[in-house]
């Protein structure tokens, strides 16, 4: 492997008009795991002070010592004007509201806007309609859903690296295994995950990565693309028709078999007696069985006996057939209405817990064309209605009971994804699923990080934390910078960010190679500001200008460094003309982004 030099730029801190060093100040309001993780993310950034507003009597699940960051902790009774005054909201750059209540967060955000009109607001919201309205009406406000950010990680964990769709600079992209993409379509090597205890992100050389960002995903010569509304509707209709046909075929099978035996026996009996061909014998047997025989006094005694037998059979069979068909059709309609599993199924995914996260995972898996069966103990949960609209089988019951898992055919499933709000329930359900199907893959939502690690090491379950996956996006939103996507790699997270280069910034005049840092940052594209021009996989010698917007894949440390260097500076470097000859990064050449 070639030697790689990392260039470190040392800059003076931003200062105010009096020459005093100015530090960014952020307020985090919340008492849950996400709030503490966000404090950790912000505390890792340079020149940043963090204030945590915590309500008395509503302590979180993680102690402050575990946040490993210097912060100012303020206990308050309510998020009112007095509490915001104690936090010095008028001197702060951004404030985040992370409680579970959408209305509570919105109320506090509106009060914060009245007290500090210029502050940046970051809201956690579950309701998509309310979130969209607030984003449109409240200025300088970012509305995020932690579960929406984290859901792709759970979807990816179902099959190792199920393709995750992204949209970057207006172009569709996918995160997937390298084997699912042609070499010429690979944009960036993201991580090495095979045969390593901990993944190596943004490796050098990029070709070592087995998880990649690619333009096109190929699977059996088929291009994978996100499902449209029409696709979802057609899939739901086809699933309903197939389920009905399957149920009818299953229930009618014994009746059809009995009827066939009667007709066959009649054919072999009537053909020799009437001295006719086998076809005419079948014809006579079929009509005699279904409509009875006409009396014939001239017939032999044996034939008259057969006529009587067929008449009696027809009287018995026809009502039975009619009753069975009616019952089967009604049962099929009721089964489809209840949404339960109708016929046998295998190699599917069982999703347990249809809250906000479970619903998003359910929709994502269905959009990818993966067979899903859902379970929730609450028949009125949000995801139950969504599953029924999509004709996805849904079982209402306690997943902690073997009977419920058996009704979802967990013993033939390829993966069980457990997403309830209780760590204990999640582990218990996964263990029951393992007992029913020793070879099943188990993916768990676990809140406690240390517990998650122990469970994963001991039982081999794949665990994910919503707060750990979502915190980097919330931190980036507070920095007034657009993180357009997050890419989970096991329990680590990569950020995809758009970074505009400000006039008089430290990046102005640098070359792309100066920013390529293995394990931390990779520039994958540049929007030049010349119309819609985008340079994908820009050469390492390409010089940066104030009109450029970088598209980078980075971690939180790399993001903080880039934001600091991309902002306007009081001491900018000398500007080299744009048309100057390209320069190679100093002191050694770094590889460009992985283009294949």
C-alpha cells in the first residue's frame, strides 16, 4: 500500500470585533438517549460550547459522565422563557428540541423563535405532515425524524447490505455490496467490513472496500430502483389476487379430489355397460354426477341401479360444492380483510413492532420487493394500517409468544427484525425466533450501547441504535449545514454532506487532493456553480474556488474540519487564479475517489 500523507491546516480561531475568540454556542433540550448522543457529537467539534437543558425528574438513560464532553448542564422545570434565559438563548447559534412529543417540541420552538429571532432551530418530529408544514412556515428551521434517518441501517442489516437508495446532486445513487455493482458504476469505496472486527471506513486504496456507493445496482441483470406509488399499488393488487387463489385452491382441494374420484369411477363403469368410447363414458358420468340421470324403463337392472346412485350423488354433491364455494369465497374475503398470513411462505422477513421505525422499515423492505410479514400487539398501531393498505400480512398479537411467531411463519423466515421500544422485549423475541429457526438472522433495536455490544458478541445478533445513527444528522443540522444522507456501517455512521466554499475561506485555492483523508474524508463530486455542471470523481489536482460546492463522504471529525475551513476567514490564504496549472497535493499524491 502506498504511503499517504495527511495535510493538517492550523488556523486561528474566529474572533469578534473586539478581537476576543468567538466560540459557537449550541443548546440541546431533551432527556433521552438522542439528546446525550447529540451532546457528544457537538462536544467533539472545535470552538463549540454545549448547553444541555434537562427537565427535573425526567433524567435520561445515560449518565453525563458517559457523554465524554465538557458541557453546561441546566436543570429546569419547564422549557419556558426563564429556562431559555438561563441558557442565554440570545447568545446562542442553534437550539435543538428532542422530546418525544411533536406538539411539545413545536411549542418550545415557537417560544424560542420569539425570544431569539436569529437562532437556528432543529426539531425532532414524528408526524410527516406536521413536519413538512413546520419546515415550510418556520424560518431557519430544520425538521428531522430520528427514525427516518436510522431506518436504512436496519434495512441494510436484513441482508448484509441491502441496496439503500440515495439522491446526491440530483442523481440517484445506491449503497450496496461491491458484488452488486459493475466496476465502472462505483463512485466511492465506503468501507471494508469483511473479515474484520471493526469496519475500516473510507479505506486507502478505495478498491479494498466491499461496501460501495454506486450509480446502478445490478441483481440477476436487473436494475434496482425505488418503487413508485404505481408499483406499490400493482404489487398490493397482485398480492391480494395470489393470496385469494392460494386460499381457494387450498380449501377446494379435498372437494375437487372427491368429485374427480366419482367421475372417474363412473367413466370406467358406464363405458363398458353402454358400449361407448371412454370419452362418451366420461361425458355420461359427468352429466349424471352433476345433474342426475333421466329415468329409462327399458334399461337393464344394473343400469337403473347406476342411475339411482348417480342421482343420489348429484343431490348430495351439488349442495356441498355450492356451500363450499360460498364458504371459501367468504373466508378468503375475511382473511384478506384481517390481513393475516393466508398461505405458506418462506425466505421472508418478519418485522416485529410497527411503530414509527417499524413502519418505515416495513415500507422500505416492501419497496425493494422483499416479502414481509409484520407483527404488533396493538391492532391500532400506525404500521398495521399501512401493512393492510399494501396487502402485507400482519399478525396482531404478542411476539413474545411462540404461537404468534409460528403464525408469522418465523420458522421459515430468513430474518427477524425486532423494533419495539423495549430492549428486554427485543432480546426475548429474537431468542424465541432463534429457537423456532436456528438459522434465522436477527436484527434488533437496542437503546443501551454497552448492552447492545454484549448481546451482539454473545448471541450473534445484529444490533442498531436509532440515537447513534441519527445524532450526526442532528449535529450537522445545528451547524447550518446540509447533511444530505447518512450511511450506517455496522454501528458507525458516515455522513454525506454538501459543503459550499465561502469567499475568503481557507479552502479557496486548495486542490482536491488536499482534502482526501483516508478514514476521514473523501470528495466524490464538485458542483462548480456554472449552471448545473457537476464534476464526479474530480481529479486530485483540481483547484477549488469560491463558487464550488463539495459533495463529501466523511465522519463527524472530518465534517467539523471541513466546515471550519470552508467558512469565511479573516486570514485567507493567497488566491491562485482558477486557470493556473493544476497542482498535485503536497507532499505526496493521494488517490482520487474510487471510480471503479
